[in-house]
């Protein structure tokens, strides 16, 4: 559909992954606009999800157990009411996905197959097409969106700014193939994914550098817990970028971590290879720093069944010259998931009236300081309904704001930001490196160049990490290695983060 043909006032959803697609479907038959900066179903993190979707549907499982596992992994920062709501709503979310055409893997007798991943006390991970879960979900939902006449899907249209009026959302400035376009609306959903593209080593698409967070920050919304960035322990260690993910489900099926000597270096750690991700990732990073190579050994388990169980992983391993059934897989940690994001309530509403957020771009309080594996797809599916219901109950007014002028700005480019972020915001942080990062990022963030939006997100994350003088979950400070007595969330606006950065810049060395 042509952007100019869209009637004004419709809710605008920014992002074509699971969160955006499901929010649009839940809003039907209300007319909505869905913006995807790439062809739909491409260049989003959702399609790369291998592990699956966590849901306590087994006979030996229940929502209370899933809730307890989530809270334990979150290391003191999970919001218990949010965790309870999401885990209890899992069955309903799965049913909604299946109604829209998602086909989860089943055993010969028709029962849903459920896998095991780290820090889960039960087998509760649902898959679709084996390790191609994310792609299968997105493609099924995309077909459902294309069949829904109330959804105007606009591809190759990138949201560039949120327009506000009287302290509330008044529209979206976007850039499409035909040039700039303005969507006047009082209801916007950011569902744009995470920030892995700010790092040299990441499993995310390179374009996932926090554009949605920059939109929200520039408009005045508060961002929360930005310092909590999860690194996946087992990304395929080759020169290719972004890095291919070797799913945690492989370890759930019995694969172990070894070094070049064959030693299982996680053997003495409680939980071993299925410890929480931050524990495993730091152990792998330490072993690499000591001069070792690290491999995921799946030769015994799942062994000969590897290709049947994990066809996508087997395919890219074979493309790299590795046979997982016969050879250990070289791995290293990579930036994978952002627990932080736009601060929202249980309805997905941000601090800025008229702005909602869903999926990885949102900080709901579900994940706390360290996401439990496969809770992200569940969160997106559950909150998509919450956001849709909240929007449906809001006032459908048309803001009386003239279309602002906009030239054809160059696309945002995080290349100059990546080295700074990779040095300062990795698995192990310290105050000196964080202060240096803040100083380097401030002029980029305040400038008008291609690095400005990525630098805003990076700067706010670095300030949040500098302000958190403790180690908790995915945030580890070598100069503050212990956990604070009281757990607290971080909350920053762009103005607050910029003021802190300027103060640091003026402080004596």
C-alpha cells in the first residue's frame, strides 16, 4: 500500500517482527498502520530466534514453577506481578499464535514437543520447524497480516522521528522509497527489537541498534534498565558478522562445553552448561581470555540426531566446514538480547502519553537483570494483546498538528559507535572504560550525523552502567563485583543522561 493512501489518525505500529505483527492482528478489525523498514519478515531479530517459546504446558509443569524460574534468573529485579501475569497468560498466547497459523512441533501422538533450556526446571520450550522457530512464527503471522484488510502494511518505510504536541504523541515522521511521509496519530507502538547491532560481536541483525529507543528518547520517554545486556555464550566463532547463534537448546539436549584439550571446564560450576546465561557467558569469556579455544561438543548428545533436531544450525555449521555430529563447534559469547528498553506498565504504556512499546524494545519488568531463555517470544506474544487492548480502550483522536518539514536524512549508521560500545559495555565493565565511553559518545549523540541515534542509545546505556555500582545479573563491574543490598531499577530520560554526561565531561580528570 502507498503511504500517502493511509487515512490519518490510525494507530501506527513501528516494527515488523513478532511483537508488531501480533499487536496489529489483535487490534483487528480496527484499521492500523504497520511500518517495516525492510521487506516484512526480513532483518528483524524475531526470525533469528532458534530456542523457541517458553510455556508451562507440560503435565509436570505449571505457571507457578515457570514464574519461580523466571524470578530466580532475574536476580532480584523481576516485577513479580508482571512475571505472574505473563506466565499465567502463556497458554492463551500459544492458542492465539496457533489460530493465526503457527504450527508448533508435535510428537507422533499429536502432543506438543517441549525442550529444555538453561535455568528452566521443566521441559517447557515450544518450537516450530525445529530450530527455525522465529522464522516459522514470523512467516505465519505475516501471512495472517496480509489476509487482514484492516492492517496497512508499509514495507521499506523507516520511522525517523516521533512528533509530540502538548507533551503527547502527535505523529510519526518516516522515510520511504518515495521520500518523507508524515503519519498524524495520537497512538504509536514501538516494536523495533533490540540493540545488538551496537556491538562488533552480535547475533542480532546489524540494523538492530536501538532505533526505536532513540525515537522514544528523543520524544522524552523514560528508558529503563539499559545496562542489562545479555550475551549468548555460544555464537559460532567464525569471521562472519552478524554471528550465527548456536541455540541453548543444543546444550539442553546434552551438548557440553570443552576447550582445545577436551577439558569440560564448566564441570565444577553448579548447573554446568545449563547455568544462567550470564554465568556461562562469563565462564566462556574467561577461558578465552586465558588463551584457550572454546567448543560446544555435541558429538555424543545429540550426536547423529543433530541435523534432524537442529537443521538450521547444522546447515550453517556445514557451510563453515563443520560437521556437528563429528566435530566440536567453535563458539564465543556475543551480544544477544536487551533486558532494558522503553519503560512500560502492564498495558505496555510508556511515560509519554500516546506511546506504547512491545517486545524487546520494551522494558516490562519480566526479565529483570537476566532474561530466562525463551521468555522473550512469550513476552512479545502476551504484551501484544495487552497493548492492543490498551490502545483499543484509548481515545481515537486526530492531533491538530501540521505536518512538520523533513528533508531526506541519511540513514543512521552505528559503525563509529560499535568499537566504543564493544570495549566498554561487554561482559565485564569498569568505571574507567565507561567514563571514557561516555566522553567519546557525547559529541556523536549531540551531533546531527549518521551516528547520532545509535550514539544516543549507547550513551544512555553507558551512563546507566556507570551509575549502577554493583554487579547483578548480566551487568558485571570488576570495580564493584558485589551485589548491592537493595535491588533497584534504573530510569533515564535523554535529557537526564545528557546532563550526567556533560557533568562528567566538565569534571577534573
